[in-house]
C-alpha cells in the first residue's frame, strides 16, 4: 500500500514537472506585433537585401546586392554606382551599413568604403580594397567605432584604423589564420573579434595581447561552435555570440563564463545575427526565423510573422533593427524588408476553430449583451453563438424544423435584452422569440393569418422596450408592431394608417423621452410619445440642415441624450431646438456609416464599411481611424451590428467576423513624426545634383531659401514623414505663402506649382502620423523667383533715361521747326493781308447792291405769307366740314339701318294686330280684343322707346346735346329714376333696392344725362331679371373726387364674350330677349358708354350665366 502511494506520488511529481518545465523549455512569448510590408515595390523586392540602418533624420537605409536605397517616409530613393564618378558608390553590392556617433553614414560595398554626404546627396569614396598595404585586393567586411569615436574596418585577417583627415590607414591587429566576421569595442576600448573559423578572440589594445575562446567538444563551458557570424555587447558584461551551427552563446566578460542556448530545431542553431534593442531586449536571426530572449524564463521565444489579418507570413530574416518609433525592421534576403509595429490591442472573433472563442461562421449580423455580460452573436446565415467569457462557456443555437422550441429559421437579425434580462431573438423567417433559460429553448411568436392581433410578419429586424414593459417590433415589410406583453396582442403601425415613411424599416430607437425613431430606406420617421402619426425627415439636397441621405443605417442616443443618425452618406445629429440636423465629419475615411457606440469617457466610436473611427462628439476632434492594417478583420461591417459590454469593450461585427477592443487600452501611435522637404522639382524634373555650379547648392534637407530665374517658375516639392507605421495613413498639409492662405490636406507626398509669377514665397508643410498626431512645426523653405530682365531696375532706368532724352530731342527739334514756320507765316500773312484789303473794298460795293435786292425780296415774302395764311384757313374749314359731313353720313346710315331693321317690326305688329281687330272685332269676345289691344299697345310703346333712343343717340353722335352740369344729390337722382321705372318693375314684381349709405354724396354732372344712364341700366336689369327677383343700385366714393355707381340684378346673366361686346355700336350684334320676351333696340348701353366715356368716366360689367349681372360706371364727384 505504501509502495503504491509512492508510485502515485512520483507520478504526480513527474506530471507537475512536465507541466512546469516543458512550458519553460518550449516557451513562446506572445509578442503583440503586426507584420507589414513597408516597401511593396516589386522591383525593390527582386533585389537581395543585405543590411539596414536608420540615420539621425529617421530615414531608413537599406543595402542590397544591386544598390543602396533610402526610404524617406513614403518616398524610396535609389543610389547606384557611377563607375568612375568619385561622388558615387564604389559598386552596387552593399555589404554593411554603419552610422557613427556623429550621425555619418558609412557604406561598405564589395569594392570599398564610402561615406554619405547629406548636404550634396552624394558620396565620398574613402578606401577601396586595393589601397591597403600589400597592394592586393582585400574585401572589407566589417566597420565599427571605438570609445573615442575612431573608425575601424576589418578585412579577412586584419583590423585597420582610419584617419580621415590625413587619409591614412593603420593596421592594429593581424592574424593570418583568421577570417574575421565581426568585431566590437568594450568599455575599455579593447576589441572582441568574431571569426568564421577560429572562434572568438579578445584583443587588448593596450598591451597587444590576445586570448582565444574556441569550441571544445568535451567542455560544455566553451563556445559551442568556432564559426561565429555576429557578436553583440549589452553593456551589462554580456557578450552575445551568434554561432553558425551551435546556437547562441553568452560570454560573461567579467567572469569569462560561457552559457550555451541550443534548440531542438537544427535550423535555429545556425544563427546569422544578434541585436540588442533600445530596451535591452536581445533578438536573434537564424535559419529558423526570428527569436527574442526572455529574461524570466531564460529562453528564446520564436516570433511568428502575423499580418493585420492574422495570416502567417513566411520570412527568413538575416538582420533586425529597431527604429526611433520602436518598430522593428527585418532584412529578408529574398523578399526585401519587413516591418513590425505594436498592435492596437484589437481582438478578433471569427470562424477559426483553432480558437476557443470562434463563431459559427464569419457572417455576423447582430451583437447584444445580457445583464450577466454574456455576449450573444447573431449569424447572418443561421444560428446564434453565446460567449460566456466569465465562465468560459461557448453555446451555439441552430434552427431545427423538427423542434418547435428551437431557434427560428433564417438569418438572425435582431437580439435584444429587456429590463427583466430576457433575451429576445428575431430572424427573417422564424418570427419573434424569447429565450427561456430554465428550459434552454425559445418561446415563439409567429404570424397567424386568421388572428389580426397576432404579429403582422415573421421577418423581425428590431425591438425596443418602453417604460410599461411593452415592445415595439420591426416586422420587415409590414411596418412596426406594438406588442402589449400583458395582453399578448400586437397592434400594427404602417404607411397607410400612421404615415410611416416605409413599411421596410431597419432599426428602432426609443429615446429617453420615449419618442420612437425608425430608420428606413426612405428617411427617418419619428413617433412622438402619445401620437398615432409619424413625422418623417428627408434628405433635401439644397439644405445642409437635413439628413445626408434618405437611406438610414443606424440610430443611437448618447449619454447626453443626443440622437445620432448614421446614413449611407454620413453621420448627423438631431437638433431639437431647431428641429433639424447637424452633419458631423471628424475625418471619416468613408461616409457609409453602419453603427455608433459610446465609451465610458463619452467618446463616440463609429463603424463604417471600411473600419472604425473614434472622435470626441463635443469638439468633433478625431481620436483615430482603425482599419484592417490596425488589426480589424477584413471585409465590411454591418449596419447596426455593434455593442458594448459592461467592461467598456466595444464589439463591431461584419462579414468577416467581430472586432473587439477597449478604447482605454488601445495602443495609439503618439509619436510626433518628423517632416522634411526631401526633394525639389524644377520644370517637372527632380533636382538630383547639388553644388556651387548647380541649380541648388545643397540638398533640400539643408536649404532655407531657393533663388530661381524667371523662367524656372514651375517648381515642385517632395516631402517626407518619418512615421512608418501604417504609413499609407500619413497625412500632410501644405501651403505656399504668397499664393495660398489656407492649408491644403493631402495623402500624397508631393505637390507642383506651375507658372508662378515672380516674387517671394514660403512653402510650408506639416505632417500627421497614422493616428492623426500632427507635427505642427513642420518644415519650410523660402522661394524667390527673380523678375525677368525687362523688370530689372537698370533696364527700367535705362528706358526712362532714353525716353527723357528722346522727349528733349523731339522738343528742341519741334521748337526749331516752329520758328521756321513762324517766319514763313509772317511773310505769307503780309501778302495775304494786302490781297484781302483789296477784296474787302470790292465786297463793300457788292454788299450795298445786295441790301437793295434783300429789301425787295422781303416785301415779296410778306405778300406770299399773307396769301398762304388765307389758304390754310380755307383748308381747315373744308376739313372740318368734311369731318362733320362724314359723321352725319355715318349717323344717317346707322339711323336708316335701325329704322329698316328694328323700327319696322313694331309697326308691322301694330298694323297686323289692327287689321285683325278691324276685320274680326265683331266676332271676337272681349278677352281676345283686349289681348290684341295689349299687343298693339306694347308695340306702340316699343316704337316710342326706339324713337326716343334714336333721337338721343343721333343728337349725341352729332354732338348737339347740350351739357349742363350742376351739383346733383345722388339720393335724389336714385329716387326719381326708381319712380320712372317702377311701373315696369311692378309688372314683373321686381323689387328695386337702394343701398346708398351716404345720403349727402353728390356729383357735378348733367341731370338729364345721369337720369338717362341710370334709367337705361335699370330698364336693362328689369328686362333680364326673373319675376319676383330684386335689383340693387348703389353708389360709393372710391377715390378722391370719383364716385362708382353699380346696378346689380340676379337674372339670367351672360357669357363673357357677349359681355365684352354689349357696349359697342355694332348693329349686327343680336339683342337678346328679356325674361318675358321683351325686345330691345341695343342702343341704350352704347348711349350710356358715350355719355360716360366722353366725360372721363368708365363703364364695365361683371356677369356669369345664371348668376346675374352687375354694371359699374364711374363719374367724377362734386367739383
């Protein structure tokens, strides 16, 4: 029994040992770095890279077997050998690069050593392989610097010091049996030398002694292999030795003890280089890849090369470098260089089953957290993942047609946790469901066509709970249902009944005031609490205070009760004070906004189709733009597919999985990038040579001012930022002062200005890194474009002097000419004066004769004028007589026409009825005789009226009516004329109403004329009025000294075209019969018009068939 216990005890000890020791032996440190390709140029990748350094400006220099390259931010510059050109490289096969303590770049190529001259952007050749003491070619392989900043180089068997000032080389160490691969100086200025065949040598520079450290097969405390490729010293008395075949050895320089670090991987024992970074971390490049030393476990961890998408990148680095930003560069002989930078701290959950927390597939449609901080993830194809991070449990739910309590069929498009910690699920085919945790199944609400109070549709897209514990449910295609949970009844709201903008909404938001916001493809609809009708807001292109697009993707209310709307064309927030919208763009890479979340600091994180943007909603200042290069999954994020858990971790889902991060723990690039003006273009050609006789004396990095000729007025600038992390996001702002006032933002590292006018300019540029950290100091260069020679002061002065001289010469010449002309003119004047005097005497004689003739002509003119006046008087009299004759003839013609047309009718009636009465009066009874007498009387009366009208009309035409104006009281006139027509009105039982209010109103007019006008209008109104109707007469003073009369009836009215012609003198107009068959002449209205218009008045009618007529006329008031 005791033995058994002991066996079990030792078994447990062994198991415990395996669980502790094995992880130590196989330790792999989790280095959170993202691998990227900083130079995707295919031509560069084709060149075998050999070495890499970073200079003091932050530029990356890369040596290859086909030239030297300098990476200045986004700009890659190549340097090649120019053969015999002493300012170029010895050759293109670069072996080693070295930056000395002064910042000078040393370049070792196959044939020699050069230094880079940054002022002239070229090279100084220092030493070639034939210039050493034995006149044989020696390939220089290593370069280094001692504690006194003196430069040393190594060839196969020797180490030389270089005196640049005296151009001398001095050998300080030589061993004919060695092939030196590396050397370095310790703090005492003694040299550690690595060889390819003889292990490690320590050389004391003071006494010239040396000590060797070689591999001893029987001594594990010796170095493991005599082939050493590289050594590094960490200044803590540890010399790290890269053996080729024996792994890493560490030599304690104080105790001279050696520690071996071997591996199970044979390739990893072939170490190419070692490197100690700024944090004293030790890195190793070997044939197995990249490794990092872990002090805690005293082991080396393999570093995998994972890109931002989590994909493993195959690389075989031969050298590593840490830049000033803390990024790591690796030299890959067959694939250029690689770059590793710190990851942002973003976790990705996808369908990769190698991970415990994996989803059903990558098509994520909705995310929600319950009160226990359990994450529910809806899938766009089918199913729900449940991540219980606290208890490390992962559950999955799928639809099952054979199980009525399983998850609903179709894509999961809605997840909602209510106030009672119930998780609600909506699918596009399976209706609305509520998870039952006790039975681990789902309670389902499906549409019942026979029940109008069941859910209206099975396609569920959203859910919101109100203060009463009831729910608003999106039933896609049917609008929205209000679910009364207690009654278990659904009440539908849609376009037809409630003015919802669309029956196909996407998302719901019940704000803190219980107003319901609905996102649709046709605008955003809002239902105020207690209302039954929605109010919809649309995009109006002409107004910036409307929503950016009618297609709404998401809705969100932040902690300050601000409503945010994400649309297909940007983000906006609602302004309740003005009931409109304010558009917000802190720097979104795209405007298709999918979702919005708020962190615990009140910052908003906005998911778009390409990434996530964080910004401060109060200042609208950008925090960062995250995309695939920062560790987000590739693909597009989904509208409304985001959530925040209780630990401030934000989740964003899309078609390639979920990205999750804590904004507080994001690793942002806070390094302020340096910015340089790295290149100048003149006339579209880059300036590549610098010096006293060149266009530019120095490289653009070191010039403050550029002086150009007037024909060099097309200038371009290339600028660089030393941020290499996701440098495609680097941004620049530039402006050319003297031409531009505002900064211009761009992603391109160059700009060109064409045909600048002469003058002084200042070009400024600033830069931001990938996370929007700006270097606001930036770089600048002054530019002076000289004016053309014709604008120079000496040319303008010469022109002015020449013009002054020319004016003086012309002036003097002109004065001389004028004097000569004056002399000639004086002689000519004397001769002409004599001739004129003779002619004047002759003209005096002719004048006297002409005076006599003029007197005679004036007398004849007076006689002719007298005769002409008499002839004009006779002509005027004849013209007046002709006019009167024409008028008389017209009057006569019209009078004869009326007599022939209208007067014959009543006389024919009189004659006809009188013949009947004469022949048959004895046989007629009394009633018939009275009827015939009545007709004879009416015809006689009509003939009398016609003759009376003809008399007045004829007199008016001949202007023989005498106008006798007097002051007339309108009330009196109305009374008189109403008496005159009363008998006629009485026959039809028509009531005439006098609506005159101002009884004192008067006009200055002829009494007979006004009586005639009113009488004609009243008779006309009676004629066309129905029996027992009424007529209204009125007069009002409209404007100063003007009175408007009106006669209104309610009779048959007239057509508009007839109303326009009734005032004319045209005899061919058919005169309508009255309502009792009354026949008129048709001259009354024409006569009224003549009387009114001849005295500066107007007359018109307003009438409509069946609605009566109103005649208006105006007469000047009392004057």
